[in-house]
């Protein structure tokens, strides 16, 4: 493609051009070429277009040349055409009027003989993203969906989604979703089917926000006929479309175990696919389908181990990392299932450090009685690693294993050996660990202190390590002969020690030491307090002042504050809650797993697709989010009405008002409601709300509730002997969800519905109303015939204890699966009886 | 749903930039580049960056960043596989994948991108299907002048490269003679990871292998690829890491494997034959993983002789245990020495090692301070890197490669090549002795 025209020759290679003069030059050339009928005009055009695209790529604003580009667009050369379409697609939005000029030739091309040209034109037409051109899109799209060429149909299907984004009404009015659905279930070409599914999911998910019909349509996508139709064709799809179908299948609610096994048998060979994305999508289906079958679920773990490990070994580091993150998630969920595979998680020399870090975490998790020795030996090797961050992590991992209580004896020895390695960072890390170990196993203090006492504080530079050493000096000053003198020398060097953390620890340690060995420490204490008081760091200054005044006030009190009898720490706080982990597991095979946080923490609401769980309670149910939203909202509506009607019971009114407000705070991300805030709710706070309730305006209640973000529980009263339920229990979705995540399963049962009841269960509402009349409230529901899923709650009358129920009803078999969780586990049995009798009454009245 | 796709050079220039959904704010490529630059310097952050709700997912191929952005929570593996595939398809078309070839052919790449992704949804990535929609002729860059790229981009790690690369010709370019040469390449590539104890005992070993194929056959003939007859797949859990019991027997036992979707496994269970109609371009027929013990290609012993309080001598012995007609190259041996080492002087450096030979490396170390008795704790482990063409550690063999014949004269070139690479070859402990002087 040698440039023939002299004008084009100077830029034969599309290097990075520079700025405005270039654009002006291009405009000039385009204008000359516009009407040119020279024999080489096509070649010249190609070259100029190429330069325009090159500028565009480099980020130079070439929109000024729009008019000229359009003038030159009438060409029969496909390569030029494509470049022109690319340009027009990128800039049409800024020039809606000029874009109109392109419509003409695009429409003409949509009727071209050649399907490639037709498809190309249709795709470009839909990519213009200009609202006032919508009228020109509908006809070509409708024809395109019926085009004899699969290529054109495939483009038209995606085009429908594009149209929806430009003008939702135009897309709906033309009834395109219906055409897409029909095409999805009948087209012989797999890619057309896949694109229809893509488009439908996108359209209906967005539409569902305002239309209930669309929400029902989404449900039909997850229904058995659609899922099975697509799964049976799975091998016809491209690997990318297979991922799409598998994702859909992972949200399918099977009605019985046979369906589950059918799907798993069908997809078994997908686990051998070379494409990691297909394998992970298949694993997701397996894991989610078998959630309720513990044995099979475990077998799935065994089955997927080997394919996952193979994927980790194949592919680029980036791909391995993604797979390893998923493996990490599974290992963390079921460490004992991986305990014999520990060698697979040994770090390799060539592993990047982010991979090593994950592996270390996994090794820590799977350590048990049988493999601890080998794992710790391996980890100790890494401690001498040249890669310092990994060496640090390894030492921490050894410490964590020790805290897990396996073979502590041997590990303490290893840790103490680290101290002999005489590397600054190793010593510092180890000291921090020894400190934590001593907090959990004070019985080891004797062994540790002997070694720690030999460490010179001068050799430790890192504040964390130094602080740990100082803590031990203070805590065990009675056993360490030199403690007061070491502390004293540290105090003498106060000015050279800049870290406030170390200074704070030093203050406390000297105080502790003082109460244990007063005569030896008195001088040091005075010096420390003086140094602390003159410190400019606020915390250090305040703590020194606090100690000083405390001692002034009463040394006995001071001793009780500084040296109280301590209990060994049994469990160190886990950084991530179980609920958070469950949610990440629900979002298996997504970025959530890589980021290790659920999607609502990093995506905008508008960008959560049909597969995403929203952050509110509805995520507890599967699929069908929108109906649930509607139902929940209705329920709150009713509560609001209650609020307006009930004037007799004033205290109830108070709490009711705060519940009413949760309609407004309903969608607040639950992580805003810090669990600590809720759990720290003291009786004082409760009574505060209760006393304000009846007297002040409900407005103040609203604001209070917003601050606390919780459902207020009623003050305890003597409980009646027989289980009776509070007629108006109050539980907001956030609290429900938290409780559901925290409480252990009290009961899991299967029970039957009356045949009439099963028959009359046409939608979730009917059962919800029935249960409400039995004082059992529904908080969320979803599903469609024959499977419904409900979350109920109830409260013991006059008590604060709640009962939470997950109830999966199958109307075909008239059976219900119950999972009951209770604040008060002893009453669970009684509640279960009550619940089942209520359920069995359904449909009979 | 992919929002954007772009390729950035090592300096951060846009080589191609395609916006599919117009939802990501401007400047995303710059944000990404800054993040990655920063990230390379500071390893504290390991997740792919998420900035203001935009997720950036990238792979690095041939020194270039292939990046997609997305606003939704999609499967990272899907995007990473797709990015690798785009890189591979591009290479199929351009013959060579590097900054120069991409810059020369960026219009062709745009054509590909148009078809591979539509409105953020992956469409087709089959080199063959794409042929009918690509109208640009690739502009060839001079492959001889450039460092050849490996048959699999995954072997590109820094400057290390694979020898014996598959030919660098485009699947669409017509050759000067007008007639395309009928040929097919099958590469068995194995990455091995071994850890030895000081006594030479193998602590852990693993092989990650790939059978890579690149076909230039016209008319899509069916191919039969026969592997070792006694190949067995899957190991019982109890023996999965029992290295002693499995050595000695000649059978190749794969822990697990996966296959390209074009592979038919109908006769695989009977005679270990893979049947497939190879798609155009380069692809992995099969990936496998082996933890069965194998004969390591090198035996290495490391010894530190202490010669007085502040001097020591390092002795590294490397014995090549493969046959003499095979040569290993790009060998590096690394051994961290104590941090207080002031000076080291070497006596021999090995570049290539011929099979069945032994090499010794002697290094004299001088320390700035007196060693604390146990130098071996401060030194090592020894790590070795190498590439051995025409050698495979697993003994997995292609018994024959049969191409369904179209006519009697049809006899395409068949290339079956083996290569073994060190992924992690570690000698953990170093022996210590005190030299009397």
C-alpha cells in the first residue's frame, strides 16, 4: 500500500503526529479529495484517513475534521469505509447535525448485497449514539434481526442493546426485546443466540427498575426451559458465549436433585477446557448448585482441585493470579479439604510476590496436625529469602500457624531461632509475633523471655518490633532481671526515638515496671513522665499527663488501670466478617474475588448487571431481585399505614416510627452500618429511644434511627412459659442480614404444605399475608413457580430474641425446606413447630 | 461488558485505542499507565487497579500493555483470557507481535477489534472466522532484525526468550512465490519446578506442560496426534505427593490436563490419540501438569568452604544428566551470598552446557566482617535458570502426527519440537566445610 500522492508521502508511516497544524493540514487534504475523481483518489483517501485515525488514537482532537470526513465518506473501498465508520462513531455525538449526513450512506449500505457490508453498516449506524437519529435505526434493526445472514443478525442483536442505551422508549416501542427473545430460542447460529441473551439481560435489567413486567422477563431467563435449552447447545457456543451461558446456569434454581445431577453431568467435560474462564464459570455452576447438598458440595471441591491447579500452572502470570485468587477463596472456605495438597502451595522462585503472598495465606490456612511440621519448615526457609516483604510475610505466617494452636511447642522454638538470625527485620517481625503469642499463651513466657532478654534494643530499628519488645519488658518485668535497666536506658535515649508508637509503649511499660519493681524504676518513671509531658505529639503528651494525674490521685487506682489481671486472648479478631466472605463466594468468578471485597464496594449501582447481587437484603434470595424489592417496599408501605393508624400503643408507635424510616434508608450499603456500632448498642441507648418515642415528634426519631441505622429492640420483660410471638416485631433488613450471617443454623427441616396451599401459592404475596396473620413477617421473597424462596422473621413475645427462617417452597411437591436460626437457640424447636403448623394451615382457611 | 480496549507501549503511548461503550471518562489510559508504573516500583499493591469505579485489567505481552476497562464486576479470567487471545490473534495476522508491527498495522488491528468485541461483548476470536472480515493486508516487519518471539507469549519473561521459535509469518499474507508453504508445527513446551535438598534428594517437583500447535495447512485437514500409549491421567489422592513410589516405572502419569475445544477425545481413552481439525493460527492443544518424579536435567551441588574468618570459597558443581547430543543454553545460576560480602572473584562462567558434562564454578568471597559461624544460613538458596531444546523432562512424546491426506502428492512439512525450561530450579541447602589453612 505504498502512498502515491506526494501529499501523503511525507507521513508514510503513521508515527505519533503533533497537534493542531496536523489537523488543519488533514482538513485541507480531505477537502481536496472530497470531489476528486482522480484514479488514485481512493489510495490517497485511504492514507489520509489512516492519518486521521492515527491522530485519534494518539488522543489528538480531530473532531474539527468531521465535516470533511463525512464529505469523503462516499467510497466503495471497504478499508476506507471502516476507517470512516470508526471515526464517525467516535465523534458523531459531538456533531449530531453533521452526523445526519452519514445516515444516508449507512442506510444504503444496510441494504447492500454483501452481508459483510450490511453488518458493518448496521453496527456503525447503531454506534452513532445520537439521540435525534433514533428514528433511522429502528427499521434497519428490525430488518437486521430477520436477515438471512447470521453475521447481520448477530450485529442486529447487539444493536438492539445499543438502541436501548440511546433511547429506551424507541427500543421498547419497537418491541425489540420480544423479537430478541424469539430469536434467542430459535436461531440456528450460536453467536446470534448469545448476543440476544447479552442484549436481553442488559435491556431487562435496566428496564426492571421501572417495570415489573421486565423483572418477570428476567426471571424467565433463569427458568428451566431457557437454561436447559442453552445448556444443551453449550458445545456450539464460542468459549466466551459458553461463559455467559454458564453464568446464567449458576443462578438457576433446580427443582430437584435430578436436575442438579443432569446439569453437572452435562458440564463435566467443561472442566477440561483449556480456557480458564470456561473452567471457572463451570466451577461456579457446580458450587452454587450443590450448596444445599453438603456431601456433593464437598465432592465438587475434590473434583475441581486438579483443574484449578493445572490452570495455575498454565498461562501468563496474570491469568495464574486470577485463578489462584479463586483457589485462595476456596481454600479459605474449606481448608481441611486442601490440607493434603499443601505442596502445591509452596512458593516457586519465579512466582511474583503477589502470588507468593496468596500462597503463604493458603499455607497458613491449611496447616493442621498432619502437615504443620512440613509447612513451617518450608516457611522458615522463606524467612531467609532475599525478597524482604515475602520473608516478612513468611514469619507472620509461622506466627499465625502458632496462634492456630497446632504444635505450638515446635513453632515457638522456630520463632526463637529467627531471633538468632540477626537480621533486623527478621528480629522485628519475630518480636511482634512473640508478643502476640504471649498474649494467647502466657504459659510460654518463661521460654520466650529468656531469649528476648538477650536482644539488645539497640539492634532493633523498626518501631513495631521495638514497641513489641518494650511491651514484653513492661509485662514481664518481674521475670526479666534487667528490665528496669533496659527501660531506663531506653528512656535516656528518648530524644533519639522518634516514633510515637514506641514512646507510647515506653510510657506504659515503665508504668507497669514501676508497680512491679518500684525502687528500681522510680527514677526512670520520673524521667519518662517528664519527657512525655514535654512531648509535642498529642497522644504521647496526653498519656503521660494521664498517668501523672492518675498517680497523683491514687497510686492504687493507677495500678489497677495499668496492671489489671489479664486473661489470655483466645481468638484474635478476624479482619473480614463471615458474611463478607459469603458474599464474595456468591460472586465467585468475578473481580470481587480478586479484590477480596464484594462488588457493591467497588461498582456503581447502575453498572451492576443481572448477575450482581445488590447490597440490600434481596441478595439473600436468588435471582428475581426486583420483585423482591417491590414486595419489601409494599411491606413497608403497610407498616407506614400501621404507623398512621395505631395511636393507642404509644411505645409501639415509637419503635414503629423508626422502622418506617427504614424505607428511606433501606438501600444504604450495609457496610455503612458498622457492626460494632450495632453491637455496642447499650441499654441506655435503647431506653433513650424508647423514652423519646412517645413524647417527642417522630421526626427526631427518624434522625436518631438514621444515625444508628438499626431496628430498635424492645426492653426485656419476663417471658411467658409458652412460646408466643410478638404481633408486631420490628427488624430492619440490615440487621436481619447481619444476624443471618452471624447466627449458627439452629434447625434444618423439611415439612409439607397442604395440597390446597401449594395450589394457591401463585405468587409470594399470598403466603406472606398468611404468615403475617400468624405474626411471622416476611423480609424478602422471590422465585417463580414451582420454586419460591422466603426469608421470614418473628420475635418471641416480650423478648428481644428473634427467629430467622429461610423457607424454600416447592409447589410441585408441596414441600418446604426450612432453615431456622435463632438468637435464643433453646426456643428454636418450639418456634419450628409453630412455624410448621402455620405453614400447614396455608390454603385451608 | 468491556468499556474500552487499548494497547499501550512501554512508554505509555497509545498504539490502539477503542472505546466500545463511551461510559468511561477520558484519560483512562493515562490513569492506568501511572498506576502500573507506580505499581511496578512498589509491590505493596497487587490487585489490578480499580479507580473511581473503573476496573483496569491488563496483560503484558511482548513488552506491550493490553488493557481493557470495565465498569461492571465481570469475570477477571474471562477478560485475561480474552486479552491473551486478542494478542495471539493479532500475532497470527501480523506474523510478529511487537510495537513496530502494531504501529505499522494499527488499522488492521482496529478491523480485528471491531469483530472481536461488539458493544463490550466478546464475539469471535477464531483467526479463521475473522479472515472473512479483515480487508487490510498486513504490512510485514522484518522479522530477522527483531528478536524472535516465542511460540507462546507466556514464555516472554523480561528479556528471556525461547529458542527455536515457530515461524513468524502471517496466516493471511501471501508469500512472494504466491503459493503458501504447507506446514504444521507442534511444540511440546515444559516448564519444570524442582527443589532439591542438599543431598540431592528431590523435595518437590512439578512439570507444567503445553502442546502448542501452529498450523499453516490449507483446507483444514483432520490431524491425529498420538501420545505415549502408556500415558495415564489422574493420580489417586494418597499417592499424589509420594515421589519415591512412582519413580522408576516408565509410564508417564499426568495429574491433570485440559484440551483445546477443537480436540476430540473419542479415541483418547483407547490409544491416547487426539483427533482435531486445527484452526488457523497458534493455539494450545493441551495443557498438562505432572507431579510424578522425573529425572532432573541437572544435578547441582553447592559447597562453601570457609577459609579463615573473613574468607570463603564457593564451589558450585553442575552436572548435566541428559544425553550428549543435547545442549542447554541461556543458563544462569544465582546464589545469594552473605550481605557482608565485599568481593567475589570467579574462575569460570558457563554459557551453554552440553549433555553429560560437568562444570564447576569457583568463586572466592571476601567478607567485610567475620562470619557468625554459619555462613550457609546467610547464603543461598541456589537458583538455576535454563532452556534445553529438544529435551523434555516428562518423557511425554508425540508418537506420530498424522494428517488426513488429500492426495498422494500432499505431504506437508511437519515439525515436532520439544523444549524444557526452568520455572523454579532450586537447591535449598548449601554444604559447609571448613578449610584448613
